[in-house]
């Protein structure tokens, strides 16, 4: 008779009130997830900007041809800078 009594309309609100998560706990989890995502995105942004800055410095120094094209190497299938 326990499960039937739990489904009666009068007791339904009592059961959901006891088993639901407190709103403060849900907000704390959301804030923690948001902070973690922001940290990952900031780290990725710094990594990409460092790569782009290195590329720009190499182009300014003349060690990298800004107009270099890539050709597919038939032996390995990888793309390599065109030497001509």
C-alpha cells in the first residue's frame, strides 16, 4: 500500500518537496560549470593567439613566405610547402 499512498494527490507535493534539489545548490553548480568553461575558453584563446603571434613574427623576420602554397605529397598524403 506504500506506493499507492505515495501517488495520492494529497501527498504528491510532500514527496517532490523532499526529493527536489535546493535552488541554491543548482545555482552553485551552474556557476561552477560556467567558471570552468570560461577558464578553458580563456586558455584556448591564449594558445591560439600565441600561435598567431609567432606566425606574424616569422613573417616580419622574413623566415616565412606569406604567400607559400601547399602541395600534397603523393607518397605520404600530407600537405607540404611548395618549394618552387
